[in-house]
C-alpha cells in the first residue's frame, strides 16, 4: 500500500513508502471535540511528522498549530497554508527535503534545516538539490526565517525551478557552511534577499545564485563558487543583480574554474563587489558584467580570467595578482595608498591593460609591480578606452625577494594619463597615442629606463629638474608616427641620449620657459646648425618656445633650442648647406639650392615665386617649414622640386600652398596646419604625418604610389584621384605600391565636392578591422587610435563606404566642422560591428550613419551632430548625447538606455532644417534601462497626421466633447506620422519594461514651421507610444503651457511647448491631449464666451500630467 498514518498523542504521522507518492488535498487541523466527547484531527499543538522515503504532497490550507517534521523522503508544499499555522515551524532532517510547488509563498514560517542536500523521489528526480528546494519548473518563495542547524545545509531548485528566500537565514553562531544549488537550464535559480548570517563558507554548487539585496550573503564569510567536491563540468554562477556585496574571500576550490563565474547582469546599476580578504587565495573562475571589484584586507587575491567586468578595479589594501593575460579586464584601475597600508597589484609575468589609472598617495603608498620570478619585462598598458587618470602611488619593477620581473609603461588611447608618484621602474616607457604626463612637482615619477616615442605627446610637468633615460624616435617599415615632447612650468628635463634613425617628426614644446637637455645624440646630428635625423640627415625636428617656432638645434649647454640663425632668402642666393628664411615675398631669378627653408608669415603673407627655376633639395636637410599666422605660397611657371624626397611642415596658422611640381619626390607632410598641393603632377609616395594635406589641382589618376596617413593627419581630397574609376579614392589597405595605410590616428576630408572613399573599390570595399591590418594600427598594434573625418577647411561631405569591425573597444571618430556649418562633414555607409565595441563621436562636425549597425557598445556623442539616417541604427549599448551635442535622424536608436543631457539637442528627420521631416524611432535592445530626454527637442511640421482630407468638423463632434476627444485620439493611434516629424517609442526588443522621462527636469519641445499651411481640423502626432504596451512617457514637471493658444509668445503661456504662430490665421492650438496621446490639434478661434466655456469644460489650464511609468 501507500504506507501508514496515525494520529492522536502529540504527533500525527504520515508515512509514505519509497518511490510512492501521496497527496492530501484536504485540510489537516488541530483536534476538534465532538458533542459526544470524541475528537477528530491532531491534538492541539501536536506535530505532523512525514516518515518514509516517498513523497507526500500537502495541497490544502491546513490549520494545525504544531511543528511539521520532514524526517524522511519528500514533503511537497502545494499551497501557501499547507504547513499549518506558523506557530510550530518546520524541521527538515538529514536526507529529506521540503519541496515548494509553483506559485507557493510561505510567509512567517521558521524553517530549521538539519540535513545536507535532499533526496530523490517522485517530482524530485535529481538528488542533492537542497533541504529546501523548488520543484521542477516551479517559482516559489520562502518568506520566513531559516535556521541552519547542521553544517553543509543546502538550498536549491530542481531543473527550471526558481526559489526566493526573502526571510533571514542564520546559523545562530555555529559557524556552519551553507551550500546553494541552482539548476542547469539557466532559466531559474536561487535568490537570497534577507539579512543572512552564517559563519562558514557560502558554497555555490551549480546553476545561478542571485542576490536580491545588498550584502545578503554574510559579509564575513568566504564565497566559494564551485567548491572542492562539486561537479566542475556543471556551470556555477553568482549574479549580483545590481546589488553590492562584501565577502571575506573569493574562492574557487574545485578542480577547474572554467565554469565558475561572478557577474552582474544589471546593465543600469553597477554592483560593487568587495573582497575583504586577510590571507592569500585564488579565484580561477571568471568575473564578468557591470561590476566594480574592490580589494580590502591584507591578503593577496590571485585572478586567472580572462575577466571582462566593466566597472573597474579598486585596490585599497592587500593586493591582486594576475595569473594570465586579461585577469583584470580592460577597466579603470585605482591602486591607493593609506595611513598604515596600501594597495598592490602584481602583473606576475603578464601585461596588464587598463583604461584610466588612478591612485592616491599615503603614508604607505600603493604599488604596481611585476613580481614574476622570471627575469623579463612586462608592460602596464594604460588608456585602452581613452581614459584620463592621475596615479600618485608607486610603479616599481618588483618588490624584491625571489621576484625578478621588470615593469614597463605603454600609453595608448587618446586620453591623458598623469604619473606623479615616486616611481622606480626601469622598463621601457612607450608613448603611442594620447598624452602621458610625468609630474615631478613633488616626486620622481619616472626611472632611468628607455623612452620610446611612438606617437602622441610626452609631457613633463614641474618647475624643478628631472633626469630621464634615453629618448628614441621610433620608426620602422610598418610603424610611422609623429611626436611631441613638452616641458612645462619652466622645468628642466635632461635625457641621457636623444636618438632617431628615420624621419619621424618631433615637436619640442618649451613654451613657458621649459628646457630640454640631451646629454648625447645618437642618430641625430647637428649639421649646418640644424638637428637632423638618420643617415640622410632629414630636417624634421622642430622647437616651439615663447617667441615662435623653428627648426631644432643644440646649444653649447646641450639644450635643444629653436634655430634662429637663418639666412634671408633673396632673388638669387643659393647653397645646399645654407638654412634660408623668407619673411616677405621673394621672386627668384635663379635656381635655388637649400639645406632648410623657412617661410615665416608672422608679419604678412609670403609668396616665393620661383618662375622657371627649380628648387633643389640638398642630399641632406631637405626641410621646408611654414610658420606664422598668414598664408604662404611656393609658386612658379615651370620650376619644380628636384630631388628624391621633400619634408614639408606647416607649423603655422595660415595655409601653406605648394604650386610647383613634386613629381618624383616622396613627399612627407607634417605640422598642425593645412598644406595644399596645387599642381597636376603626382608626387611619389605620400606621407600625411599630421595636419591636413589637400590634393588639389583638379582630378587626377593617382594610384601608383603608397600613401601613408598617421600622426593625426587628414588627407583632404580636392579632386577625384581615380581618373575614370568610380569613387574618389579607392585604394586597397595594403603597404605596397598603389595602396594606402593608416598607421595611427588619421583619416580623410572632402573639398570642392562630395568625395567617396571606398578602400578596396566602390561596391567591393574592404571589410576593415579597427587596429589591425594597416587600418588605424600603430607601433603597439591596436593602440586605439582615432579615425578622422572632415577638417576645418573641408567644404563638402566625405563618404566612407567600408564596413568596420570596432572590436571590443570604445572607438573615437573625430569629425571636424568644415567651412559649411550646415552640411554633413563625414558619412559612414558601411556597417559598424563589434561585440562590446563602441563609438565616441568627437569634434564639432556632423557625422551621418546610414548602415544597419550591429556594434553592442555605447554611442557617446560628445560634440557636434550624429545623424542616424533612415534605415540606419545605432549600436545596442547606452546612447548619451552630451550638452552642446545633437542627435538627429529618421533611423532607429537601439540603445537600451538613452540620455539626452540638459543643453543637448534631439531632432527628428534627416537634416537640421525644419523641412527635413521624418520619424526617429527608439527601440531599445538588450538590457532596457530607459530613455531620459532633458535637453532641447525640435520637431518640424508641414502636413497633418489625418488620413485623407482634413475634417474641420471633427466627425461632427463639438470641440472639447467626449466624442471630439475620441475622434482626435483615434486618428493619432491609427495613422502614425503625417508630413511632419515624429518621435516613436517602440516596444523593447527584449520585452522589458522601460521608462521615458520627457523633459521632466529641463529642456523644451520646439515645433518648427516646415511648410505648414494651417487649417481647422489638422491633427499632428508628435510623439507616438501607441505601440508601447509596456510603458508610457513620464511628463511630470513638463509644462505644456496654456491650452487653446495661438503660439504667439506674447499671446499666452507657451510653457515648455513652443508651437508655430497661428495668430494671423484666426486659429488656435489645442494641446490638451499632448500628454495623453502625443498630439496637438488646430481648432477655430471661438468667441470669448465660448472660449471660456470650452476651457472650463476641458480643464485646459492643467499644466502638468503624468503619463505613467
């Protein structure tokens, strides 16, 4: 049979044999006395005991008051009151378990767990899923306290099940370990949200454990994800779910960390996970998601990774050690000093890639070291996502003992990193992109190791003296760059050696009285008074001081200074060993040979007219330098440059024009200014090393050379470079004749007409990977260089047609605002892709996106305009429009969270004019967090939403009547956009709810006349959320102004809704339904009495409405 049962005495017993199942659907109650003296039920306060290895299901709303004992097998709870009243509680013995059915919530019941894992039986096919567990596919909650009365007690779920334990879990000071067991379908798991306290470890067996509150795990207990005897082939994950948690250790004591993970899946709320670890330990799993890792306590935690968490790392005490590349993700890192101890991070023989590096000093400094036992150098690579930081703690090779590692520092990304602590590392310092500042105001921030100048700016800050190692200008067959060394605050920097073997441009900026001393020179020579580079003595070194800019030289004190000894150029003087200067117009009557030539337009424009005379570059020198605020020109009739290579730098503010032939010369252009090559002959190899180089002189066939763009240079296309071939510039990205390579930051702009760049060919443009394959890749590989589109001198749109894989990093697209401030400066028609890759729009110009982009990282519009045109999309990460910037278009914004800051602008339509009408759609994907619009929203209107003809009688309904309101709202719901702009808020692709905060704290909505011919009955649907079943906009705080107004600012209160002026038409705006359905309506102007009546009936003076959240 099923088993035995009994009652009476102090305990009612129900025994179910193994593999059997008994359901009691009726009510189990305390004993009831009958009139004849007999009784039924249990004695009052008696216990109910479940015996036997089978399964008993209680589904009634029981009222007995005693304790429920689960001594053997399974007790399944199928109703909220199945366990009787809360007076006696429930006790589960070792080997048995309590299972909750779907939808059950047990409130106020105290549960005591005496066991260690649970059993199997009908409905519970998998063992060891918990002394308390949820059934297969069930979602249940235990809202009472749980007492852990035995070590290794377990809470868990069967497959597909979810359990929330919202009550407090406590071991009453016994020091027990608690084990949590999720399930493997990844559809359920265990959630804890109570104030929990147990003294032993928190062991995660399998599946997902979710946090439901801050510090719901005991803060003084270790967290062990996959403990030593768990099944390492089963995944185990702890999801912080947006909450903060502190633990005393993070562990993975199992045999493998491959399936152990700590994450935060909440994309809006960053979790802070603090490891307050007093002794050394290791976590071999992975750390992912939106969390910040904080290290406290004296112990060292070793991480294996590769980890991809995004919230950064903070080390205040003790340390973190990597056991492989990617152990700390590519995050911000802060290593802080303190009063009695400081943080410590150990590269341990691997490179460490971080974004911004920060850290405060203390009585005990924080330390970054390479404590590997192998004698080798590893780099701390900073700035990976353009971060800006200041690090005042210490950088050392190693901390001694058996450690032999050497630390180097490499700066990548366009941000600025400052090092101001007492640093003694001896490895290489490499500057590949952005700015690296050594602040020696109060400490010595750099050791004596070598410095490699690979691009970007190396800056020294402080008024005292600083000695550094050798500085080398790096140039290889695949790495070209442009460099700046700046000495600020009147300080003195002495390098043991200044070296260079190529022709990398170097600007030494000594403004403010700085001094750079080079004790020795290597590969850099003082020839004819000028410092030159390499065996051919190229004059590409420049100095800027408070008096101006010029070629570099070295004085008797070994200081690098500006050369001022030039010879004035006349009509006929000529010498291959002379440095000439022209500061006014010169017309040549003879050929010109020179060592260097400077055209200085400080006083006025300068023209050098060579007529039919050639300009002969000497075998060395070969430098031409333009300086000053005015334009300079080299022109002639048939005269030309004679030589094999020319080095031209415009370091001034004016335009430098080369009007004579460069045919046969490799032409290297640098400097920050604009150089226009205005001759029909093609140069040989072209180097755009900085500034803007415009190829003017009409259309040409220019395909036989190699073009190199680097150092932030922009190639400005002033004509079609392809002859009869489609497109204006279609070379393949290859370091060979006929190719183009972008070796660092750089890009293209358009002049004279719209220009098309399709690298590889129009219709077959190459698929490019940012930072690889000669596309925006430099000496350090993917140094996260910037892509430039447009220039201050561009006049038209540069269209770039290639697909670009952004990879996993945040990429800067810098778009300058050209001569026409109203046009699109740069257009990307290819697809931008990349898991985790993001777009950071900089520059005051306008960037248009036309592709169905798939990148999943952020879109950050810092300045200028981004237009998401019809058919185009943004990425799915957060979209932020900064103050002063604009987002516009008729495409789709897929960002899960959209933020329009105060001072930013949002426009619908593909263009900035009121007549550029269209629908801009918001359709969040991924982790939907919301849309927050607090800037200026601008919409244009022309024709109305109404289908067919406009009905001036509103379907026969009186204005303000219920029928009228139904009529105009039905039009808005059924017709969508008319000939006017529309903002459409579509359902989240993920199905998540999201909020739209519409001008709740700042900003205005301005409706512009885009060709409006106003008439009674026109309905304009400006905001559409009719397809959004899971949320409506929040208008709290938005003042819609007075209803039934003309739109004339002097006529009535416009509030935050600025409408076109109808005062000359005898018409009014009805805005009463704007916060209900997003519409405004044109109605006739009634008599004063009728106007008052309508206003009263409609309650139209209400200024604030809440659309819900």
